[in-house]
C-alpha cells in the first residue's frame, strides 16, 4: 500500500443511520466499509483486503459486538486488526469485557467527532509502529538463521529473497537467485518439478533441501 493511501475503517452497527453519522465524520480521511451485522463484519475482516481498524457496536441482533470481537481475535489476521467499541453501553463491566476480548479502546455514544478521530489516529499509529518493530525482528531473524530460507512469490514462483545461510549452503551469491523462479534452480527440481509440471506448493509451506 502506498504511504499516502487512505487507511480503511470498517464500521459495524445495526443502524444505518449510526453508520452514516460516523462515515460523515471519517470519510474525508479514510476509506469506509460498513456492515450491519456480525456475520458480514467477520466476512469483510477475513477477506483478501482486511480493514486497518474496526469500529464495532456492541448491541446488535444475533451476534453481538462482543462475540464478533472474540471470533475476530481467534484469527491470525483478525488478531492484528485494532477494534474500538463504539457503543451506548456505559457500564464499567461492559467496558472491561471489551478490553478483555482484545479491543484497544471503548468509546461511548453519542460520539464526539474529534475524540473518535483522535483515538483512531492513535491506534493506527500504534499498529504501524508494532508492524515496523515486527518486520525489524523478522529481518534480523531472517539474516541470522542458520537454516537456509527462501521467500517466493505465490503463483509465479519468482524468488524474492534468500538469506545468507542459503547462499552459503549452495555456494553461490544472492544475485544468482534474485529474479529467478523455483523451477530455474536445478537443486530444487526433484521437489518442485518443472515449469510444465508445477508442484502444488501452498502458502507458508516448508520445502526441505539437505546439502549432501
């Protein structure tokens, strides 16, 4: 996503009028998605392009907001999406429940536009900082692992990156790998086959090669 691209906010509320109010507040700065029930909210959050943050009502018919949040936090992708409860439920026990389920904030209705915008900005910034820290830790691990690792683009098989351990294992250079595909590497052909007979490699699958 380009640095200047709008972040996506998913508003979940069973009242279209409430959604319209929040959308009016946020649409100058954010891309807005909306759902009026928990099932649709989960489907959007689990889709190919999940939202950057979710504003979630608690009191909804069928699946309430607490249950939506609980199910969302069970998913690997959903667990990384900040959830802010936006609700008329004002009891301290409700607020505590929201935080226990993994929400990052709890805002009571009726909403104050400046407060909502400030809270969203804060939690999106925290998410970005956490992502940068995670990427840095991953990069350090990738570079220092003794096991050879190769990152490959799904579908095309194009090699995006290899770590120093793999380069040393094969006795080559990083440039030898970059831009090539899995099927261009002779030592991997017994595992992945040829371009004409591609193996069904899956996302996140480990392919083991033992240097004899």
